[in-house]
C-alpha cells in the first residue's frame, strides 16, 4: 500500500476533525472528517458541538428512470455510539449515535480527508455506489484581501466521477436546517446563475440581534428544490425526505409546513432543500457548486465586562452591525457574490495554499503554521462595524473565552500582521486610541462597545511593552509613516508609564531599564522584582521606541531611551544570568517586598482583599506565584520578538543561546506522563511537550509557584521553538513543533483546534513566526529593503512564501541563484539582502538586466515597484547553501 500523503487523514484520524469554514470575523461551520456539518458558530458566538438539524449533502445516482443508489455524502461515523452529551434534545447519552449526524442513513464506507488549510478535500467511495465523490470545501483565504477573506459563507464544490461504462444522472441535494431561532419562513429564490432557498427569522426586526438569514444555493444548470421538507412528529421529516431522495427525477416542491400544534413528539428543526442535477458520461467527471451563506447582521454583546471605571460614560447600546452587514445587504447578495466570483476566489485561495505547501519548511513546522491560520476563521475573531479587528483569547463551548483582544495573548500571534496587515494595524489603533489612559497605562483587555474607554484590567507589562515592538513591526512591514506618527504620541506614553508617578505598580521609577515593581503578565498573576522575561519586553520597547523617535525627528527621546535600554541590559546580564539561564531576583521569604502595594487595587479576582491575601502564604512563609530560580520557557521571549522584527539583540547573545539550550534541556519532556501536573492537561502519557517552568536539580522550587508551570501551552512552545531556530538550533526547534502537532493528529484532538483557555486559541498563531524565521526574512518597507538568510541543511534548496504590508509571493534559493516572485499586490524594492558578502551579483527583473552593486550581503539597485507576476533573479557564485545559519547574526 502506498504511503499516506502528508496532511491527509484516514480511519480513526478522522474522529475529531472539525475544519472551520467561514470568513474572518463571521463565524464558521465545521466540516468534519466524515463530511458532516457541525459546530454551527454563525450566530456571533461560539456553539461547540452544535448542529443545525440534519443539514447535509447527499447524492443519488439513477439511470433510465431507475435509482441505482442514494447516500449521504458522509464517511463512517466516528462519534460515540452510545450517545452524546450535547445533541438536538436533552436525552442523548444512552440513546445511540447522534441522529442528526445521519449515522443511521446510508453513507460511504471509505473516506480520505485532505487537510491543507485553507481548503479541505474529502474523497468518498463505497462498493455499492456507482462512482466516486469528492467534496472541496473552503472559504476564501487571500492574503491582504481582507474583504474577500471575510465572507459569511461556506463553499462546496462536489465532483462526481462516473466509474461505470454508461452515463449516470446524479442528483446532489443540499439540506439546510432553519437554525435555533424560530419562527422562520422560507422561500425559493432564483435568478441568473442561482437557484436557492432563503430562510429568515419571522416577526423579528432587521435591527435586532436575533434577526437571521440563511441560504443554500447552487449555480447548477438544472435544479429542483423543496422550500420545506415534510415536518411532522417523531422521525417523519427524515423518513419522508429519504423517501423523496430514493425516487428518480427532480424533487417536488413543498411550500408549507404542516402545523401539528403544541402536541406530539417533535424531533427536529424545520429544513429546506436545494438540489442540483447533472448527467455524467461514462468515465468522466462533473462538478456542481453549492454555497451555504448566513447573515446575522447585528452583533450583540451577550456578556458582562467587569469594569473598574470609565473614562467616558458607558454606552447603553449593546448591539452594533457586523462589518459584513455594511458590505452586503442580505444573504442573497452574499451568495451571489460567492457564486459569481467563485473561480477567482478559489484560484487565489488555492494559490496561497499551493505556495505555502510547496515551501521547504520541515513538515511539523509547516503543519503548525498552516493549521493554526484556521483560528482566524472561527468565532475567536470579530470584525467591528468599521472593519477593525477584535479577538477573544479562544472559545468556550457557548461563550467567548477571555474578551478584549487580550494584549499579552495576542502578543504571540504572527499570522495577522504578515498576512492581513491592515487588520493588525487596526488592533494597534484600538489599543492606543481606545484603550490607553492619560498616564499611559493600557488595560490589557479592551472593552466593547468601542468608545466607552472602560478600564477592565490593570496594565500588563508583557502586553503593554509588546505593543511598542508590534507598532515597530507594523510600521516596518507597511512603511506607513502617517500611521506611525498618528499613534506615536500615545505609544510613547505607554513606555514612559514605566516611570510615571501615576503608575501604582512602580515598574521603573528610576529609569534604570529594569522592571522592579509589581508586574502583571500572561500567566495571570504578578511577579515582584527583576526578571528577564518582562524586563526583556521593556528593553525591546525602549529599543523599538528609540528607533521610531529618531525616525520622527525626536532625537532627545531616542538618545534617552537608548541610554535607559543600555543600563537595563547591562544590569540584567550581570545580575539575572546564573551561568546557565536567567532567573528572578527576589527573596521569596521577604514579605516586605509586597509592602509598596499594600493599599493598591489588588485584582478583580480577589474583591476586597489585599496584596498580602493574594500573594503571601503564612504556612510556607513565602511569596506565592513567583519564578525564583525557575527555568521559564518565556525568559527570552522579548528577545524573540526583537529578532523577528529586525531590532537585533536586546540581551547578551551568548547568554540567550545558553538560556535556550537550558530550556530545551530542562523543560522539554519526551513523555509527559512522568510529570506531576496539577494544572490543565494539554499533553499526557506518551505525548511530548515543553513545560512552562521547571526547577532543575539544586534549584529551589517555590511552594506555590507561578501558575500553569507544569502545563504545555502551545503558543509558548512555538515561540520557544522559533527562538531556537533563530540561533540555528533547527533540530531542537522542529522537535518542539513536532511534539505539539503529534498531539493534534485527529485521533485524539482536532488538528484545527489547538486549545488553551478554550478552543481555537489565538496564541497558537505564534507558529506562523516560523515562516519568516526559517526564511531569515527581514523587512523594511520604508527603505524598500528585504533580506533572506534561510536556516537550512547543507546543500538543500530553499523555497518559501514571503509577505509584507503590500504584497506577497514566493522565493527560492539554491547554490548560485535566488529567485523572488510577486504573486499578489506589490513590492517596492531597492535593496535585497542575501548571504553573499561583497561578491558580484547579476540581477534581472523579468529577464531584463538591472544594474546592481553588492556590499556586505546587500544588493542595491534603482528602486523598482514589483507588481504581481514580476520575477527578480539573482545569480552569484558566492551564494552557497552551506549549512545551518544563525539568522540573528545576519
């Protein structure tokens, strides 16, 4: 039997698959490993485990007016055959496999799932079915095309292959439930190139959050429909539907729903059906296209935000239009847009997929980077009325997990800035304009609706200082000086907050470059005293801010911040490095370290308490929730950010390399079953992973250490793996990625749902950092300069996707040659960095020569505006792929 292709899933690997189909900020429908439609998260909130009645696709084959076979377009059922704890009615466990899964209806015995995000492929065969079926399911994912990547729809191309020796008439039926919001009404809507059934809530104003429109549509040439399926008691609806699909010919319409009053055993929601009919000659293939579109235009704030105070009066308006409601007037417009532009939307989505999967990234790294892009297509993301981007941390079963585009969680992700940079810049705008007070303190969660400027949380050091480095990154990617100048006065305050007299946490009153005070962070508590993890963010913010200040003509600020940064760096490397890794400087037994915060607000987690109640253990005579001598996975995270954005070293590089090796040595565990983990369990038994914090032999472990110390949280792991790759530790970095993705092989967990505090957790998009990291990609749009210095094995050619704020494309490097292609957008370019030293290089653009000079690895030429389809080539004998490279050095 041939080996299974990478990124394909079969057998028990299909059990936990839910591949999200939806736009950025629109919610999504899950496409299961067997082709079932699950996780209907389209109503502006999560809905894990939900179904929409028995919505599905099915196929019938007939010849000469006789039905040969009819089957649901699903593979084998992989759920619990005893029952489910969440299904269409209250009594499910102990009543058998979920009926709404259609496990009891004829389906295909064999299926194979192609999971190369953003396009899913399902191949179905059965010995009794005359032919084979394939479903290609997707929603457009087109870098830098924010609008077409934010369509509230799921698209399905269903291909039928007639393997017999005579023509067959196939019918594909798309059945769509009316959803949980009742009452509803349905109508058949037809027009040029479209036949559909539109479903809408009845008796609900269009301005209400409950208002919903759904549609199942096709552009097939020959169609039929049922405005309503038969709806009765017990199992009548599914029974009569199967009677209808088992008869030859088009479906007969049914326009009304029988009304049985309040009595009887109703077993399902109301359904509608749209069918496509196609004749396929012997040995040939034909494809029909369907779209399931939704339109829930009014986003409702359905949760309560704990508020400390408001800078402005709180708004009473808890409902506002989704962005997509400003783009399309109704669900029919969405469906028509999709069907009219299908070829273009699919081609551009497939171009991104094929470019990404053609790269030379190690398979576990490519898997992690690509699969976690799916988070952008889930209910984790929201687009506000003006198109601005907002995100939850993740998703609980039926409510978002941890609101507010949490600064210290979204710090890690790198997918949005590189692929949808305008959306990422909108996050900077919201953080600085809406979420920062006059002193420069930034609540690490932004409250909705926009404009209330509510203080929901205290400032978090990692999130706040990470924001300055991200502002630097977003400016370098875009070259947008106006964006930078507009936000700089506020961003500047967020760094100066470290020494501001109104900062009750006393971060750095003396401008030492070291954080001394109380420091909130992403592990949900506070550290007291110097530590390299959070001070590293501070140093990175100072260095980034100094570069910005200098660019904007503020030489005095640039000089002062560089001096503070230098003082801090020297102190950290002299006092926090223990010869192997960096530690926290704090006497855990000295309760007096808490005294400066005795009267400060503690936390909304401990209303009415004091800092001593929260952090002092009388029993252990020790300050709780600290690192002490621990080896923390994130100790050089600020350094990772700085290198990724081209800021360069912020700490002693030899110390950083030593610390990374120590984390790998002490925190990576090949068998997590040997670790006592009292926290959340994201890996267990034979699974491998990297722990958040360890205390090596001879190092004192606090009695009550920093929270989550024994967990394996994936965004942390990816950032750590990438940091090792930055310093040439390729094998170790890949091992970290592989350990995570081995847990998400489909058998035990969903490959497109990495979890932390809930599902589809945003921090996992840190994995995308591996793409620019392993390409050695540096960028400066303002200077029209980019650099490639791949981390690769001896003699191996390199291919990868690149992206900036204005365009994206592919690159390829081999001994003696380099090729850069622009696939979409544009790329202003005047300097190209390659590992060639001062060697002479020959440069062509679209096979026409460009006069160029080389110096210290930088090839310069007259500024060119490369457009989509352009190709730049460099030939240089000195371009040698001579083994692992330390890109932080280039």
